[in-house]
C-alpha cells in the first residue's frame, strides 16, 4: 500500500490523451502514443533506453505493446495490448498518489484513483468501514473519512485534505494488515441466513465485444435464454430476480448495469457471457470476481461465489476448466454487492458452440449457477459435494437442517 505522501513533484503534468482516435495499438503513431509512453514510464513499465527523439517516442512499438499488456495484467483489465477508453481511464487513475490532491465526494462525478484506494486501505486498516476497496470516493468512503476525522479531532467535513493526511500519517504505523472486510462479509452472510427466500439477485445477460453481426446475434440469443433460465429457477426458490436487460443486446455500459444492481439493493449479481477468440481452439468456461493484483485487494465473497459457479459447471459438464480470476472490470468494481462474471464457453469453438446452442445444455448451466447461489449462503462445513445434488435436493437437505 502506498505511503501517505505530499512530496510528489507537481512538475509532472498529465496531458489527457485526445479521444478523436479512441483506440491505440501496435503500429500506431502520434502524440497520444508519446503520452501513453510517458504514463507507463512513470509507472516503471517501459524499461531500457527511452527513444532518442520525439518522433521515435510517438511510435507504438513492441516495447510499448509489452508495457501496455503488463499494465493491463497488473490492473485486472483485459490483456490485449490495446489502449482504449477503459485503459486510458485506468492510466489516469494510476498517476495519483495519496496527498497529490484533495479527495472529496463529488456527486455525479466520482473521484477515482490509486490515491483513493490507498486512503480506503489506510482507513480500513484503522478499523473504519469503507465498503469495497475500489479506488472510488463514494458515499461510504466519505462516511469513513468523517468517522476518522471525528475520532482524531479534525473537522468532520468528509474531505481528505492536509489535516486529515497528517493524522493518517501519524497513525499509520500503528495498525497494518488483516482482513476486516472479509470478516464483515462472512458476518453478513451469517446474518442473512441460508434460505434464499427474500434475497435479491441481479442477472446480467451481456454479449461482450462481438463485432461480427451474426456471431453477436448468436451470443445474444444464448445469453438471453440462459439468463431467463437462471431467473426462472431463482424465482422458484423465492428469490427476487431482476434482469438488467430483457430486450436483447444493447449498448448499455457495464457502469450503468452496475448502477442498476446497486439501485436494486441486490445481495448478489451475476453477469452471463459467452466468449470469442481468433484462435478456434480456444475453449472452456471461466469466472471472474473483483480483485486487483496491483493493490492486493479482493472481494472475498465474490471470489468464493466465482469459485462455486466454476466448480459446479465443470463438475456437471465437459467444458474445459479455465478457472476463476480477479478482474477490475466496471461491473465487478462498481457493484456494492459481490458480483461475478461467467464466460460460459467460446462460440468460436466448434465443440463449445454446439453445447451452448443446445437448450438442454443451457439448462444444466442454469442449474449449476443457481446451486452456486444457494451454496454461497451455506456453511462450508455442512455443504454438499460439488456437482452431486440438484437444486431441489440441496434445498430439501437445507430444510432438514434448518426447519
């Protein structure tokens, strides 16, 4: 975790990359490429000798491609070497260190950056509830700042300025580490109880980044149908299930869908997608949860939920196991509840596509997802073995233990 510091040089300006060309990749050139290079140099990701002149710095060469991919890997982004709007935004966030600027709640334009994440982690270490450590200065973070300020005798204005930073610096060496958010999450699950009745789950059918129109239509049909099957099974258990999209593929952003789940005050959110690749041999199922390797933060319940979904599907089908991974995609980062994304196979792979286009196979996946939802709320010591029980059998066993 970065130290509190106000010594970062003010002479290192940040010039936003022009958005007239929204995507930059290997082979491109221009001033925006030079600015991308400068950002990555400050992060220590572009090694060796810098290009000798300005024109050479404006070339998106193999060294910059490697640096972009390393940055994307560290930050939990899709690793493709392409600097689009999402990677631009995270590059901007990565430049901030705690103490560089005043941090405050700005409704409608949330401040985000590594400095916010460092503040959240510091407050969490000191015992204050910040919610998800996501690098976004939202209402929960503001409340935590106010609580801290009251405890140290600083005017409780909710803004992290010089006086608050000084107090944080003074107290920082006293407490460090632990997993308070994980403990709170476990306690919430315990309080919620094992029964699904009354819980709220948001199901998000999404088509991802398919470009080919025919492939996009197929992806939409598969994920929309799968979402309805999951929704139906959840409703049958007493869950209030909401779909983020009931009318087929659209251009709704992940941030907007995350806000939908937040407004629904959901207990869990699961996004359903199918994947595609230029390599027709790419195949298998994978799940994703919120976490950042660069900062050592993770959603403990999201990680467990993703693992349960992954293991249930692998146990019930012959899809390849591509395992679970931490990512910082907007849907996972911006939801207040534990959220998971399921990539249920590759439509560009002949075997996976044949399975996914079979309604009976989608039934199996839907059953696996809903069993995983139920298992999130069960005590692991008394849980059934993965892939053994159907949902009805699992719920009957639950009624026997918790009449």
